[in-house]
């Protein structure tokens, strides 16, 4: 058995052929033919009012912060157990970040603890669908209506994930909040190396989003023939990716169902094979609420302590299996803690100390999973 990496990017089909076609088209900058194909795919399959590819999920979040006019003095509620970009996008606009704790049964934001954090200065809530598992969006959207807040879904990990609301309707993650940000980084289910997307569900943002993405100009309208010249009309930056990146992404999107089916198979194998260890109280396994689907973005387990986790990761590494922990709590980060009172968020800290992510990628073999699980069992037994 050779070395098993944590992740391995997968070439699903026509990615290289499409890159060749993009180059031969003579237009490899932003908004070429493959960018348009990707936009159409997302809008048609998931019902986003408008989809705009970006160079990263970080860029999509930064666009969302600009669109919501986040400014100095505003407060934005964010889970503390998340990637730094979820907070950074709003800090860059001058906002104060208000951190929320995780749920007891899942690393995602505790929806029942959000309302107590809302003040007259609160402008937005940023739920993160951790591991592709939905937050309770009915609760969050009800708070948004009650307090007149924006909801920006950090959907970095949740392509092809769904939420079933109280009305029984199943809706794609990223289609529920006013705005949503997706990632196509090489560690995600659908990839293009580096890349992201802003999904716009509130039409008031559609026209301005194009302008912000094009350096603050109305260049997109010009290229569509809607105006006779373009100029500087708003703030913005260069958020659009090369069409070469979009060409790779489109090759992935054509194979989305195949990729998802295999990842879910692998995820279910982990769950089944690790259940005896969980039943014995050695580890805790992921839970997926009834209102959420599982898009198999990652498989994680929880150990009983930080030392135990460190030893397990080291043991797997010694046996040529690369597993990793995940986020360090943002409320305890050097940047935040140096200037702010550190809130008590015990559940967030628990996940930061005990969560281990196991290898999960398309080309992982069934025998690899059996080997990884046997190593984990031998560590505990």
C-alpha cells in the first residue's frame, strides 16, 4: 500500500481539450465562451438569478461585502469555526466581526445563538455550510426579515448540496440567501485549481455586481451593446477569472453527477466502517440534519482530546496516510485577539481541537478506505 494523500485533483473528462479550444478561440481573458457556459450551467441547474465566476471564493465574498455596502461601524455575524476569508471580506470594508459558536451536533453555526448577537449595528449574517451540510436556513432567513439584515451564504464547500425548508421544498445551497460565494479550489468537489463564484439571488444586486467585478466599470454592458462607451461608475476590482480557468471548470461540471456519486459512495463507506469505533465511544462521526443532503465534501471524525488528535494524525502519517485537522478558531487568532475581547465559544474550540479530516477524493479506492479505517482501529485498540 503506497502513500495516500489527503487530496488528489481529478481530471474528469474534457478539461484539457476545452483549455485548448479556449486558447484557439483567441480570447482567453475573462468572460470568454467557457465562462458564459459555466454561468448558464449554474443558473439553469441551481436557479441562481445570476452567476458570476470569480478568481476565488474569497473574491466572491469581498464582492458580496461591497454589494451590501458594508462600512465602518457595521457589525457582521460570522461563525468562529471557519476559514479566515469568511471574516476578512467584511473586515476589509471596516466592519466589526461578531463571532458565533458552533452547534453541539455539527461544526456549523448555532442558529439558535444568532439572535442574541444582533444589535442595531448588525448589517449581515454569514452562515457557512460546513462540509457541505446545510445550516437551518429557515431560522436564519426569519432573523434576516425580522431585523432587516442581509444573508450571505458562504457556500465554499457545498456545490450540489440542498436544504429542505419547513415548506417541504428542497432548494440548492447558495440559492437561499441574498448572495452566496462558492469555491472551486483544488480541494473541493468540483475544481479548477483556484476559482470561485458569486451567486446572486436578489436581483437588486445583479447589475452592480457586474460593475464591481469589472473594476468598477460598466464594461459588461458595453460588450453587450447596451451602451456606446464604458467608464468608471463605481468602486470595484478585477474579480473575473481567465477563460482558461473556466474551460477547466466546465469540463468538471459536465461530470458533476459522476463525481458526486463516487464521493458519496466513499463517504458512506467511511461511515459504515467506522461505526463500531463510534459505538464503542472511541470517536464521534459526522451527523447530517434531516433538512440537509450530504454532498460528501469531506469526511471527518472527532477525537476525545487535542493530544489524541495529534497522536492519531502522527500515527496515520507514520503509516503513509495524510490526514489533517481543519480551522483554528478565528476568535482566538492573533489578529482578532490582539484588539478584541475574546468570546467564550466552547463548541467551536472543541471542533478546533478534535476534528480530523480523512482522505476523500474521486480516485480513492475502496481498499484505501479499508486500509485507513484499519489503521484508525489499530490506533485505538
